[in-house]
C-alpha cells in the first residue's frame, strides 16, 4: 500500500516540476518550453511588446 501511495505522489509531483518520474537521476524538465495552446485563454499577442517584468521572466526561463 505504501508503494502505491509513493507512486501516486511521484506522479502528482511530476506535474509541477516537469521532471520525468521514470528517470530518477533527471533534474531538468523533459520538454522544451512552449507557449500556451491555440485555445488557451491567455494567449500572448505577437503584436504587443513584453513588459519589463515579462522580459525578466523570459530571461529567467531561458537561462535554465
């Protein structure tokens, strides 16, 4: 029963960290960062420049 709970918690935590639970040595996210999907309500408009805070977030995400 504890093994089942442990596996459930690992799967749940991998949603938030992006680390592949199959590879125990993984410390980096498995996929490349992409924008939201086409039907996502918070789509980024390409014709609007990023704010200074958004540019800072983008630099931080790209440095990882």
